[in-house]
C-alpha cells in the first residue's frame, strides 16, 4: 500500500532507533550497577518479598519466576549487550521479523525490571522508555520504509508528553500561572546540575520569559506536530531546543533526552532516502493491529488530560503500553536535604565525632559543586530528595539503608560517593539530620567558595546502632 509507508522519513527512523538504543543502554547500565543494592536479595526493597505478594497479572516480569541476584544481573547485563548491538545496527543485518524480535528483547527485559522496581522505578521516564521502546518494535528496518501509522503514534506520544506536562503545570502550582516558578525551581529541583546555580541567578524578568516560552512550547506547539511539513519539523525543533535548555539546567535522568528522541522522527531530515520494496502483507497486518490496540488504550490518557484532577505519570496497563505524563505540577519554595552521619565513638552524643556520608549527586558538602549525571539515573539520590520533603516517602526503605551503613555493606556503599569509614571499621552509630539548603549569592561564592549555605532544621533519625 502506497499510503502505508513514508520513505522520506527513513533517516529520521534510523537516528531515532540508534538514539533510543543508547538510552536503553543507559537504563540497563543503571540497573546493572544499582539493582543489587536497591532490590537484590539483601537490597533495601528485595524483589523476592515483592513478588511473593504481587501476582504476575499485576506486575508481569521474568523475575516473578526467578529473582536471584545472579539471574537478575545476567538479565540486565544481557540488556546492555542487546542495546549495544542495536546501537551498532544489528537490526539492519536481520530479516524484518528478526529485527522486530530483537527490538522486543530490551523492551521485555526492561519491563521486567520496572514491574518489580517498586519505589526505585516509580518515575515517569521509566514508562516513557517502555512505551517508546514498544513503538520501536514496529518501525521496521531497511527492508521497509517507516510505517506512517507508527510515525503518527510516535508524534501522538510526544504530544501527550509535552501537552500533559503543560496542563499539569497550569492546573497545579499557581506560580506557573504567575510565571514565577523559576524563582525557586533551579534551587529546589531534585538534583541540580553544574549550571543550575547560574540559572537560578539569572534576572527574574528572564525567568518570566522562560516560563512563558515553556507554556507556548508545551500547550500550543504540540498541535503543530500533526500539520504538514515543514511546520511539523519546526514544532519538533522547538521542542528539541527547549529540552536542551532543560538539560543544561538540571539532572532529570533521561526524561529530556527521550523527549528529544521522540521529536527526531517528526523532522524531515535531508539526504538520499532509499526506496525499499512494498511492505509484506503480514507486516502491515501486525502493525495495523498494534496501532489499533494503542489507539484504543489511549482513551485513558485522554480522559486523564481532560480531567480537572489530572494525574501525573500514571500507567493504565501493566505492560506500560500507553501512559500519561507530566512533571513539576508543584514547585517547592524551600530546599531541604537529609544529611546522614556516622560515628565510631562508643556513645552517641552531640559532641561525638560525627562524619558525613557523601552521596554522588544530591547536595551535601556546601563547597562541593553539583555534577552532571543525566541521562544516568541515581535512584537513591532522587529518593533522598523525596525523603527530605516528607519522611513518609522513605518509610519503606530508610531504616534498612541505615542498617546497611552500620554493616558497611559493600553494595550499599557502592551507591555513595564516599563513606567516611574504612571497610573493616564500620560506624557504631548512624544518624540523619534535616537541613535547609539555599544557593549562595555571588558575593558569598567569591568569599567562601561554597555554592550552598545550609542551616540545621531538626533531627530526621536519632542515633541508631545495630541490635
């Protein structure tokens, strides 16, 4: 069928697939390096306990049948290997059906991780990666031109990501409507980046322009994705520029990067486009059936976007096929951080020698400048930000985390930047205290060299020891 494919988008598909494979690699690498400490047999929230109470139909996963550290490790490292193969273009060397099966492998493996990941994987970009990865299965390889219906579904997903985020802002915190949210956001965001301090100190009128431009890109521009070229390409380019600005301003895992990846197929890229033969009938049937299913499942996100009680980042099916998205419906005005300390003294007193644990990404030492980690996801650091908002967010895992610190557990310490205690001499007590953090001024930065100023607020966890 001539209407079934769009040869002019061949290069856009190629760039989309290779970029998506890179994000798959980042996601699997994050799981491989953190899964054991967070969800392993001695993890903070062991998978074995979760699958014992949650049935397969609610959380489809390979790890429902076997969840040993060795099996999970082999699976996620296998996902890394498949991702590398896809980055290298292995799907182009296979027949069409083989390429589809190859793209199905990382989707199924990552679905298995997300569905048992509990609070560590309760982020919108996990579902976004899965939904995008499922669409990639049906985009085909060099044997066929990109199917029009799948390209439409990619734009539909990008529309929901941007428009949903815009709606949740307008319905949520009034500072988005007053254009004042960026007076606070760069300072209070979950994980600041190396340029966040400078973004915070931009003139306030420029912050107003940033918010207004964001509203235009998220609430108006997405509709242009469904217009003829070159307007659709201009709309996608505006979204890419906005996401690059956000990448510079903070660490948001791969949320911004995958949004850019979704915008790539909407661009009509210059170059010679091969004209492969017509798609086989079986492929057309499979693609149209999958598209019909996804369109049917889209009623959930559409109803959610139209609702005054719009939910943020919600999955409507256990396979994460069609989801709803949004970010920062509310913005914190004050930044709090949980500082974890230990002591080797026999008794825990205020005048004991308390040594601070250093996390990789979250603020700690006021003189330590934030680093760039995105698109890599530091899951513990993100959850520590939520814990500072309310202890309820940490109720299921924080005490276990403290126990592992008291044991000098190697896997847990691997999640941190530095432990103040040698491997053979764990602390006798560990405590946690809540501090208020604020960015220093230009003058304070010059005088002290510190980008943060912190003030003690209250005790978060009293001194605790094993037993």
